[in-house]
């Protein structure tokens, strides 16, 4: 079971963001972090799917949009740590610091992305 935090960043007010935290069961041996981010992206844009069904009741009332777009973030917690991925023009950019403040080298980040 992983905890996933989705953060929507406002287009018009850069200091305003909204987030939702959910627990979602997935097989970490089958799905990589990038695949999880892709699933979150797809289901928040289609408003359907197993992850969406868990997410919808947790959506914050003050969000400016629901579908993920460039600049929005997905944080995946598992194995006692968490990594944040930022939606880019094409794909996901792994932020170089985990949620505990630990910095990672490019090689370590590549290994995490492939987990």
C-alpha cells in the first residue's frame, strides 16, 4: 500500500495550490513510479478508474482544477520514504530531494524512477 499525495498548482496564482492525500494499493513490483504518475494523470483527466474512485471523495473544495497538468505534482510514499514527481510538457520530472530532505545523485534518481 502506498500513500499518494497529489498537488494541483494554480495557473493564475502561483502561491495557491491544493492537495489531496490517498492510500492506494498497487503492486510495486509491477508498476514503476512513472507508471503510477501516468495512471494518476490519466484518471484525473478522465474522471474514472480505481484510483479516481479513491481520490474523488478526498478532493479539496478549493482546488482550481482536477485534471493534472504541467507543474502539478505527485508524491509517492513507499518503503518509508517518498519522492515527488512534477508533471512536465512530456512525462514526469523527478524532484531531486525526497520528502525527508535527502538529496540524491542522478544515478540514484534513475534507480528510484525504475522501482
